[in-house]
C-alpha cells in the first residue's frame, strides 16, 4: 500500500489524484488475493474413508481413480463490501478538479457534493478477467458457494454425475475414465453382479473383487456358489440363476429347460440321428457295413457295461461316462420309451434288457440318455469312429491316437451340423477325397440361436480339453487332418500307429 498525506484541498494535484486512485485499486486487489491464499491454505486433504478403489480388482481399477472429496467455499462477502464502502466514502470526501485543467485557487470554495464531475468516482468491486471460471459451464463463478475438485472450480449445479446427470452433493464421489459419478451410480454400473444370485459380487479379504467366470458362456458368479449346492446343467454346464427351473433326472443330474428342448430320451428316438451319422461317415468314404446296435441307457447301466468290458472305449474321461463302444457279449438295460416328466423330475422310466451277441468286433454302442441332440450326436460320432477303427483292423493304437482321431470325427460332425443349420454346405463333402455327394446332415432345418450356441460350446469343449488323450490327441490329430487330409492321416495311422508329423 502507498500512503498519501493530504494537507489540504489546494495541495492536491493531478498526480496526487492518480496516485490515490491507484492505491485504492491495489488495496482491493491485495486484500482479495490475501483472502484467496488463506482459503487455499485451509483446504483439507481427502479423508481416509473407504474408497471405491478399495474393492476394485487390479483389472477393474485400470484407468480409474479412487473416490475424491471436495469442499464448498463461500466468500466473506460482508468484509469485502465493508472495505469497498469505506474506501468509497473516503474517496467521496476528497474533491478533485477535472483532469487536464489548472488547479483552482487556494481560496476557491469546495465544489457542490451532488455534482458527479466534481466527486472522485466510486471504486468498483471486481475480479480480474478469467478469475474463478467454472470448468463446467465456462462462465465466471463470482461470489457464493463453489467447488474445488478435479483440478478446477465448479458451480455446485454444474458438477454432475455422468450417469444420472444430477448434481453431486455428497462429499465423496467416484471417478472412472476422468468422469465423475455418485458412489451409488458408479457401483450400479461398474461393480459386477453375480449372474446366479443377482447381488453385487463381494470383495475378498484383500478388498478385491473375486469371482468365477465360465470360459465359454462368460458368466460371472460368486465363488461361494461352487460349494453351496447351486445346480449346474449336466449338458451346457451353465450355472443358472436361482429362480431357473431344471429337470431333475433319476440319477441326480440336472438338465436346464433349454437343453431339455432338444434332448433325446429313448433308444427309438435316437435312431434317426444314428442314420444321419451313418450317412455322414458314408460321405467321408468311411461306410460301416456291419449293423451295430445303438442303445440309449441310464447312467448306472452305462457304468455297469464299462466294468464288464475288457476293452471298452468311449467318453469315460469325463466326470461321468457318456458313451461306450462295446466288443463283449453283455445284457444291457436300455430305455425303450420316453420317460414321463412331472413336477420338474422324471416320474417313470421304461426299460427292458437287451442281449448283446458278438457277430463282429463291435457288439453295441451305448449313449447316455437325456442329452441334447447335438451333444448326443457328437458322442455318437466319436463312438462310431471307435467302431470303424476296430472293424477296419486298426488295433493296439496308443490312447492319444485313437481317442484323438475319434474326437476329430466328433468335431467334424459338429461343424457340419452347425453349417447345415445355418444354411451352409455339408463339411463331409469337403473332408473326403471322394466326389460322391454327402448326405444332408441335419433333418431339423434351421436351429434356434441357443442350439447354435450349444453346438459352438460342444466344439469349444473338444478344442480346449486338457487331458492328454482327448485334448492333446485331438489337437495333434486335427493338425494332421488339416495338413494332409483325413484319408492320408488314417493311412499313416494304419502303417505307423501315430499321426503324421
């Protein structure tokens, strides 16, 4: 500040008047700057409350910031106005002659107080240009409440949630991708929910979100559902929501209603599918001349048949056996009529014994009942390859070679069904070296979207199988077939007992 000592009205000069003007303006600016510095020094750091980042996993928190805090600030308007008023009143008591005119004589009377041109102009209360600009609306904030957060100042009504577009009035908010959210809105839209119980997936002891996810269906669910008895479909392996209805089979398996829609339930119902797969093999120049019985059986009958088989081959690497190719004489209990369903469970099972007679190297093919058509067909295509290898003299093959090439045929059949259901060409016509036309693989026509997904899932199961015989064997056999063709691969297996390199 600069102090100007005034001895009398006649002592004022143009220079002195300008100095007073400048001093008053500088005084106001310095007072306001000092207040702003004091306010900035009083801004408190965010409290150590639990933040949104505390329950986000490392993957979920990528590009996100923890909950931030802001404070409302309010100018001391009364002090500023009193200072401006005092300075204005003081300046009004000091007369000043018009600038660029000679100073009046010392005995000249004071000019009238009501004449504007003879009174020192009032000092306005103002902020410099660009001071306190709201980054939300890009206008000046002025006096009153404002928010200091996210590296700038805001009108309270301009600081809004990116989701609901309502002002954020809480003292905590969440941020993601440089956007602000209410804590509740952020959790609703970014925190994963369990597909089973529909609740937010809880955090673990480390404060991170931990969940399980199906590799194909991409379901997310709480880890606790793997041990709390939540049902899982025995076919598609989906863990459905709590209110989903299942068919409870007599052997304890649970089948979702979508898989039940195309499930094959008895031996007679499976015969058309058996003929289709025989046509598929014939299209590959791999016709099976002998008549091999196909029987649909319950789980217990399948397990008993496997125990009575010296060299049984089939889908018994799974938690449950789903198919077998038999070569011994046995008596098998087969399902002769579709069972009744009531109150979500199997009511009556109609079975009869079937005596297997050995007329060739293969006595029967057994398939577990109640599986969807595409899964039943892929298992049947696998077991028919076992039968073809035995009938054609492929003996004593290593497990990875025999199971691997059987999985290749199951995979080829699934591909042909998916293409046929989508209006594509049958894959058998492209996999064979023969020019003979392949039979139409699918008798059902265009499939539902779920059945198409189901076919892709069964293919995914074959492709990602982790076992040495079924998984590694398939991948090695599939590469050989893609490189050399199916016929050349089979010829090489006959001669060497292994896949071509």
